[in-house]
């Protein structure tokens, strides 16, 4: 099911003051001024949405929040997928903003102003989804698919927090205007919470109509991703079994709502550039690889900072959709479960799964990927792992998974952080830092139970 392409915006009625005639007699102001005055500008009380119409409006607004939190913002404002792309090896900062340079060089601090906004947007999206669930359950209980979709948003936001932030993310909420604080949780328990959201949703979304099937497939894929984050590879593979490779749950964009943020950061402002050889040790040379899954114009010009070489990403235009999840993700989950056999049979099975994707044309959002040549069969576990994670990086480029995969290579595959994250000399001067996740920002310290990350491990 596509994310709604237009936000249901609240419209404000202009009300005339009861004492307009008296004011006219006193000469205090004109009738026109009184008639046009807003008595409660931009205020909607909770009772205004406590009905079926309000429940559906909150549902639609939450879908807009999902877009804003992950890859929408306009006005030169990142969301979490964009910042995570900088911290991984997907892209580099071709900008002068210190916050982008810090993220890019793996040096982000807890007081970072951009990170604080990104973190709040993801956490607040959880709250919007919870509000929508409560309203739909109370006033539109027959809308099971929509309720399940809100659990999808809530679980996806929690999974994102676990993937991108350090161990120690609180998952509090606000109930009737009062904050309910929680202790900081290790990422492993954040993923457990996300899986519980998806399980709740799957019990609700049982319909056979197009919307229900789309949401159910998205829930299964998101659940599979969270299980992979937990190291439960066989369970993850079982979770996505039977999902068509062509399945997709799309985040959509329009100029009247929000633009695709990759368009904003690349061609519209040139503040990001696609990573290439020479941008540090361990980086995939996406710009010069000439792979159809990451389409790049090597312009030979400079970025916004007038220093960095600008490699323009062409995957998405201003209004092109981005897949929150798709059937290719399901195949990759299955391939990783095969990789976990850690023997020749597993390498063959994984290689076959990857080559089935490669040797057939695929649709990713609005982009058609032409068939590619098959990959050679790996002959060792390390070679198989390298092949898998490289393919995964290309298939999921710009969709928020690469930072998590680099962390998993450390946490689940026993590799040193310096062997998988960008390291060595940083292109804009100095050296890369040591961050393997974003720190939970200082804004969370309004929570009396939070004093900082539990640790900074992958």
C-alpha cells in the first residue's frame, strides 16, 4: 500500500467575535478585523479528533510522519536515512555544515543539533502511530488493516532506533499529556519490542484485498529484518517465505507535500556526493562501479563546498517513490539464512538466490534494473560473506540498511570495526573517527532515567 501522497491538513475556520457590533460602536477596531481574527489559531483540542473522521485523519497524518522521519524534510533538512547514509560508506558530505561532516567522518557528538532533530522525529513518529492506533481502535475498529499499518510504523521506527543508535535507547511515550519514561534499553531489546509490534499487526491484518496483502507483506519483511538484527536467521527466512519478489510498500512524494530527500540533497543542493574509491579505506566505489542499481552521473564538477568532487545520484527524482520494504529484501533475508550454513552447500544456495535476483530484471520503486551477469561461486566463508554484503549494499542503497549491516558485520560476524567502516584519512581533512552508531542525543536527558548510552559497541 502506498503512503498517502497528500497529507490531510487541518483546516481552520475563521470565527466572528460575539462582540463585533459593540466593538464597532466603541470604534476599537473595524468589523473586517474582528471577522477575520482567529480566536484559537492552529489549535485543535483532543476532543476534535475523537471520532471516526479524526481517527482516519490521524492515520493519514502518521503516514506523513513516517515519510518525514525516514527520507523527507525539504528545506535542506535531513532525515535518519540520509544521516545514516553519510555515516556508512554510501555517500559523502560535499557540504560545509559541521554536523554533516561530523556524521560523515564518524565523529557525531551527543549535542549535535541535526542529530537531535532526527532522533526526535523518529521517536515522535512512534507516538503519532500509537495515537492513531488508539483512535482507530476506539472509533473505527473495523479498519483492521489501517490499525495494523500503524503498528508497522511504530515497529519500523523502533527497529530504526535499534539499528542506527547506540545501546541505550529509551522507548517512552506520552499518555494523556504525561510522559511515561523508560530505562534505556540495549538494542537487542529494542528489536524484541519491534517484533512484538509486527506480531500484533499480523494478527489484525488478515484480509485478502490489495491493501491488506500489501501491508501484510510489508509487516513480514520488516519482521524478518528485525529478526536478522537479533541474529535469528532461520526464523527471519521463515517470516518472509512466499512473499513475491515484486512486492513493495512505497513511500511516495509530491511537490505539494514533500520532495524525495535524495533529490533534495543531491541535484537540488549538491550537499551529498556518492562515495567512490579514494574516500577512505573499506568503502565500496559506488560512483565508478557502473552498477545499474546505483545510477550515478560523475559530473567532474564540485559540490556545494566547492571542494568535493560531485557524483550525482540519479536513482530518484523529486517525486519518485522509495520502497520502505520490498520483495528483494525478502530474498536477501533468505540468502543470509543460507549463508549461515557456513559450508559449500550454503554458499551455493546463497549464490543461487543472489544470481536469481541479478539475472532477472527487477523493479525498485520507479527504477527498472536491467538483468546483470551472474556472480562466481564463493569458495570460502569470508568470500561468501563479502559477496553477500556487497550485493545487499547495492540492492538496498539509500534505504536505511547499510549502517545496520556494517554494525552487524562487527557484532554478528566478528569483524573489527576498522575492517568494515570507512576509516583512514578523511577526504575533507584529518582522519575518520570511531563511531559505529549514532549516540542518543542530549535531548533525551529530559528523561530522568537516561544518563547516556549504555555502551558504544556495534
